[in-house]
C-alpha cells in the first residue's frame, strides 16, 4: 500500500496559490482557492485549493453526492460560491455570469448530451458557431465556406462526417456525445468541463471517446467527471478524488486505488 501522506492533499498547492504567488497562472489555467458552497446549512463543497495546468487532462471521481457537479457549477458560473475565489486564465471570475464565463473560454458538456433532435448534426454545429446563438443571427446569418469546412473537419474528427445530414434523433448515444463535445469545440474553449462522457456507451464508443479526449488535450485543458474506472484508466491522467465536498486524494489511478481511504469512500463500494 502506498503511504496515504504521499497522496492525500492536506495542504495542496501551497506555494502556487493566487493569494501567495502572483505567478500561479504560469502553471495553472484554473485555480480554486478556499471554495465552499453551502445550501440550507449543508456544505456541499469545501475545497482548500485545486489547480489544473495548461493543456492538462484531469479526471475527477467520487461517490454520488461528493460535490463533483457542484464543483463544475461553481467553475462555470452556474453557482456562486459561499466563500473563496475562482481564478481562470489570469483573471478572478468568481462573480462572473455563466454567459461571460462561457464567452471567455470555459465550455461545459453535461451528462445528457445537449443537442437538438430535430436538427441534423451539421445544423447543430451551425447553431453553435460563434455569433449564431442569437435568434436574429440564426434566422438571417450565413454560414461561410470556411465555417462549413471547419464543421465538416470536426465532424470527421469524431467519425460523424457520414452523419452530417442525419437528424440528431437518429444518432446513437455515443454519436450524440461526440456531437455535443464538437459543438463546444467550435467556440475554441480553453477549458472543457465534461460530465461522464462514457455513460451509456458501447465498448467501441468508449474507446473512441477516450481517444477523442486524448486528442483534444493537445489544444485544450480538460476536466472530466467519470465513474467508469476502465475509461479513467484509458485516459492515463491525474485523478482527483472528491468525497463529502472535499479533496480526499490526488495521484495516478493506481495510487488512488491503493489508498484505503479512497477504497472505503468510493472504489470499494
């Protein structure tokens, strides 16, 4: 068994915190410091410090109710933290609206793919083009040749080029996941928050999704929430374990799996 002290983050990132080191952003794209989220007296999140580096792929795991979704809500601006600061790309975005945060490069994909069933894969992508979200732009906007080429390149990247003119309702669950991720990529986000991308996928789809995330890491920072340990193993990334709103451990998957506190809280159940 690996010593717990080498994994559990009692005082993590101590010298890298924005309140201590003004150069934190040279190492991290995202940094949470002193974050709590309290609802009706219940502390759903209590994170002393947490950072994700530039072009890093980080996986966050934990039992149901561990605070994973609340953490994403705080980062994306859906939930205002009770205390603490959210630092992103050299800025304090704690009080920014979710719209402003999205416009500044944080994209989020929820567990259930958010695509429009009555539109084709290509039309879903068109709708996601920067500047096409407004009603007027959608009614009267024009998709340029450059836009069309970019859309088709992204669809090809996720093996959907032959489904470009297929309504989303007829796509498999895995294909809908890939389409939802692709719509996010159109806006060139710096940080992708991806919730359970392997949920409900076939083995083949799971492998392709893992390959896609590994490819995306070359140009994006990615935080993945996941329960499927086989999928996590495919990603071969640093793992952060949440439990009862707190960071319980960090390290490779092998390291956290050998942590008895992690096994008791999550992996052994």
